C-alpha cells in the first residue's frame, strides 16, 4: 500500500492536535493528559504521546499525520517520528512570543539533523496580540525571504485551512523532488 | 499587529537581536515594572535605525543627550538654545554640533555612553512590557523626521552588540534559564568571522561551534563549568553569531521501516546537511502519490 507520512511539530499549544483532528478521517487517538509541569500553565492537558490521524483515498493510498508531543525533548520520540517521514509542518503560534525560542530550536533541529522538506504554519494570527508573519520569521531566525521554507497562515480548527496547508507542503515536496532528481 | 509582549516572555536580548537582524527602524517602548523604577507612567523610548540603537529617551524627560553637555560645562544652556534652531531637520544634534566645532568626537562618545548606560540598565529588569512602533516601511527621510534628533548624538550601535554588552555585564541569569542552550546541543556558526571582539571564553566557544560538539563536551574540553559555557553560548546566540542546534542520537531509520515504510520509488530528499553530516533517513517521494493527495485535499478547500 502506498503511504505518505507527514509529521506536525511545534511548541506546546501551537495547534498540532487540533490540526490533525480537523482533517483526519478517523477519530484522533487522544493522547492528551493533564499537564503536571510548567506546561500546565499553558494548557490543562498536553500531548504526551504522538497524535495520529489519517486520510485514505478510494485507491487505498493513505496519508498519515503524526503530531509530535509539544514538550518533547529531542529524544527517542524523534527516532520514531522520523521513520519514513516525507515532510514536516512546523506550527508556530503568532501571539505567543514566549514559544518562539522553542520553535526556533525545533526548526534548527529539523533543518540540521533531519533535513526532510518542511513548511511553516503560523497559527493564531487573528489574535489581538499576534505578531506579523514576517516578524515571527525573524524570531525564528529566518532572515532572508528567499531562504525561507514556504510559510502559510493556518487556522488549525478549520479543515479547509488545514487542507490548504497540507497542499502547500505537498507542492513543496514535489519541488524538492524535482530539484534533486 | 506589532512586535509586543512582556519581558518575562520575550527577553530584551532576543528583542534586540530580532530588531537588528530585521534591520528595523522605529521606537521601542519599554515600560518596566519594578519597585524602584516603575516606568509605567514614564516609559523608555529606545530608538532604532536600520537595526542599530541610535538613542534613548524618556516619555516625560527631554534633552537626555544634552544633559551631559550642560553638566560638564561643554556648552551653556543659553548656547544650546541658540544653536538648536539652526540644526537641520532630521539631523542628530550631536553630529550637527560636531560639524560646527561646538563638540568634539570624544564628547559625543561620552554623550552616547549616557544613552547606552540607560539601555544596559533596562536589560536588568525582570518584568515589563514592550511594544515596537515600526517605521521600517517609511522613507529614510520620513523615519529621521520621526526620530528625536534634538536628543540624539548621531552615534549608533548594532542591536546585537548592545545585547552582547548587556549579557556580559549581567549577574541576573535566573530569568534566562529556559533560554540557555541544552547541555546536549551543539552550536553552529552563522558567520565565518565574528564582527565583535570576543572575550576569552567566547573565543574558545566560537572555535568549537561546529554544530556537532555538545555544550557539555565543550565545557569539559575547556575545563569550565557547564553553566558558564551555556551563558557564553547564549551571549553568542544573542549576538547573532551562533545558533543552537539540538542533538539527538538518531539511529538510521533503515533498521525497521516496514510499519511506516515510505513508497519505494521516486527521488529522495537531500542526503547531507550543511556540515556534511548524514541526516536521519526520510521517505522517498512518489510524485503520483503526492498528486493524488493534492487533488483530494483541494476538494476540501
């Protein structure tokens, strides 16, 4: 069976679980548990294992979506996440500057250690305190526009917005594939 | 939608690095919240031009830069009042006074030190609110007209250099605990050569910034404490010289790919990163499979 595997990464509360829930054809396995550490100040519940969702075509082809636990260190969990991965979406909450540092760490990790094609989804841009997308990029260390991965504004609770974000990633996969073939 | 937030959420060194790297021009309003200097009603205005610090003023205090001139008796208030109207619009008063021989370069530098001292003091606050009024989209002449030229020396310093100085002087490191690099992380150089003069530990750290060697190993090699090395690493990060690269002991994915096996045909993604290290394995890309899902997802738009 032909499969695609997409991994959604990002800081706690960026919208990873919502993103997968919005588009998955199957009930997303609820891996949220009551947060007991500093994460508790952000969310009452946080993802402690990988969220998982999927989309299946009539032909039987499957697209798997995996969400990385937000508070995960760069440990064994990543080894599982990267197996057979085709692309990443890094979700960043535009109105939580306190998370930009963590998002930047994840971005550097994926860029340097994994190097799978990646796009960035900026969430919560409609919030009052949201930063401009360009300023979020600067906070992530993405200085030159031409060096940036594709960046999309995404509403993680809207299935059409999530679909658009996934299409952007798939387009990027094709571009990367064309560039190296 | 502007750059704004709380200092406890987004630190001043990060903010100065961001304004520098973005070449931002504008007014950074900082309202500190502390018992001995509550500036809620008299906020600091820190002025940037193309990512460089050009001056600092207070909302309710005028003539910051010229205070030193009067204090030291370099010029009398009467002479200053006479000369001020002659200063062309959009020109810092310091450079104008120097151009007519009223002040020397050394005196200008001393004036700028007063500004710098105020900014460095700001870095010591744990709590406060900031908001950046962005002028970057305006024409340079319009930006200069918005600047408090009558209180500016004309001297400037890169935002990252200010952050580096502030972090070298601070003893108050608790607030940066969550931002210090991990012991297991490596450091990657962002520029081939440092544009700033580095102190000894920073120089040593710079040499080890190969993105592979962990902070812990660097500390061991340098016979220094992890904490000191992490702080020095943070300084270099905020100076825009290095980037933290988290490490993970990723085993080759080929061990067992079956449950999540990618499709076997098509082009693969790049196989080595910028340092020539072999990245962890990823799936290969099947063009028709991707197109099928693109069509499927477009129906949901």
